[in-house]
């Protein structure tokens, strides 16, 4: 059974995975946010296990180490060692260790993976996902088949969805829709309703999320509403996901650009927030407490006031 995926533009990657599926090496997927790395991994593992009559979510066969878990060297050694020592119940079938967001995996923890990757290669394979190829130390990269994932934009996806969603042929309307839909998820949601959707409705009632995780959108609204309790919870969550100070600003800025329901005043508010955040970054204020300070003190509001005073 061949690997099935909903992703577009990944035929070469699927072809590569099909070739190595019978005796797969360690794998390393890299690419920017939204390029489909995690989806490809899940589709590959689901296909691999189903081919052997194994449930994909069986913890005896697949260990997932997420960015919100403790990934220090001692925890990694304890978790990995316990998993790789298990006896394989089906000869010739590999168990898998999937480490997502490898860019937030400490160097010491990465170094601790070299030995189990070699010693237990006959029973266990590793999969890493990260944004940049250099996020993984050379000793681990050299042991993996590297697969680069490139983001597939709404413009790239247009020919695939033009007939399916009855998208307009007129280039002017096409440009208008693409201006609102930077991602494929947005195009899939906005495309079917574009004919009956007025601009006013789209700006006031419709929210199109860039992915399946609403957390970042909730954080943006907490900033706009000055919900201090929610902001504090969001700050903890951002860091628990392994994001640095700069990562938080970049992700939230990207999500705010993709929202279709912000009023001009709300958008201006968010931009002044990001300006203050990048000022903190240039000053070297990039710790956890600095992010808390950025969220809760609202010093960035003074930027907006200063700008308005200078505008005649």
C-alpha cells in the first residue's frame, strides 16, 4: 500500500519515502513553518505501521518526543534508553522515535543520541523535524537521510483547487482572494464561500486560521483585550513549546498578518506591540521575564501615542 497524504507538491518526497520504506534509514525533515514536515512524518509512519498490522498510536512502537516535554540530557537518556531496550515483537519491523522541533533540542541531548542511533539501529529508527538543516548537529545529520520540505503556497495550490472549489477565472478576483489567503488552509476555507461573501462580512465576522492550532490566535486576541491572566498563561505555553523570544514574535506576527477579521485599529495595536518586542530584542532583553514584561506592562502603547502625535 502506497503512502497517502493530503499535501500538495510532495510527489518527489513520497517517491523517496516509498523507495526506502522496506528498510528505512534514520530520517531528518527540514523546512519552514507550514511546509508539511510533521504531516509527512505522520503519513509515513501511519503507512509503515499499517503495512505490518500495527496501530500508529501504539506506544510500544512509536515514541514521540514533543517540544513541550522535558528534553534535557538526563530525561532524553532515561526515555530513549527505556524504549530502545524493548524486544521487537515482529522481526524485521522497526520501532520509531519521532523528535519534533529538533531546533529546541539541546546540543547535549543531541550528542546523547549518537550511541543509541548506532547501537540499536537493527530495531529502532529516529525521525527528526526542524526548520533548518543546521539545527541538528553534524554527527546526527550524517546518520540520517535528509529531506527538505518547501512550503506550498495558496498560489501554488490554485490550479489544484480551481475546479474543486469553483474558484473564479477572473485574474482580478483571483488576485484579491490570494491577497487574503497566504496559506493553503485559508484558500480551502475562503475559496468555497467567496462568491457570497462581501468584503464587510469578511472583515468583521470571518476568522480564517492559518493552521489547526488556535493557540496563537488566542494569544493575539489576549493582547488586544489586555487579558492579563490569559497572557500569562500564553507566555508559559509559548516557552513550554520551545519557542525563544524571537520565535514568539515571528510566529505571532505571521499569524496576525494572516487574520482576516482585524480592524485597522486592532492591526495597528499589534504592530506597535511587535515594534516594542523587536526593540527589546535589539537591547538583548530576550528572556522569559522580558516576554512577560512585554505582554503585561503594555509599554508599547506609548509608541502608538507618539506616532499619532507626529501625524499632522
